[in-house]
């Protein structure tokens, strides 16, 4: 029988690899999925799942941190909620909010499976390389603003994860 921490570590690695593969998949197929949603008249409904996912992720992350440590919890909760629950609603493009879900999760999981000295540079590199990949695709455009959004979400998720690991 496997020890629980080994099984959980394997699951974390599986989630990390799945998220890492999801990033270029969204870049490659995202426009097609957007067009399909518009044809179905469902694009306006995209905001509801984004709200639910962000709310669930923020709530789950705060519960996770509170269970690990109550020291500085409210300060960390304040910046985390500001970045992940409030800031995305100021973006004019709905799809940019998805960046916060994908890259925030990627940053969080990366710091769960890798040490900070390796994890932070990987998060930063993947955030930039994703936009480089989009610049290479015929129907996409790499955008420096998106690089900034990706980096902010990824590094914030990683930072939050690192704070919880230290507790």
C-alpha cells in the first residue's frame, strides 16, 4: 500500500503536468473555442463559470492557508483576494480572466512540487513563452500585456503557495 503523502505528491505532479499542457492547448485552440461559443450564443455565459471557478479557487486557497498557519493570515488574504478576486474584473477582455485561473493554478502547483529557486523561474518562463507561442500561431498575436497578466497571476499563485509551504 502506498503512503498517503506519496500518492498526494503524485497527484500534484499529475495536476502540474496537466496544467502545463493546458496552457499551450488554450493558446492553440482558444480562438476556435471562442468562435464556437459565440456561434452557440454561449459566450456571454462564460462569465458565470469564471466567477464560480475564481470564487472556489480563492476560497479553497484561503482555507488551505488558514489550516496551515494563522500567522499573517489576514494580510495574505487581503492581497490574495485583491489580486485573484477583484483585479480580474477590471480587465476589458473576459478571456484575460481565464489567465488568472490557469496561470494562478500553475504557479500555485509549481511551488507545491518544486523548490522556489526552480519553481519561480519556471512560472516566469512559461508565462512569457506562452505569448511567444501565440505570436508564432497564424490566428493569434503575442501581447506584452498578456505576458504581464500571466506573470502576475503565476507569480502570485506561486508566492501564495510558498507562504503556505513555509507555515
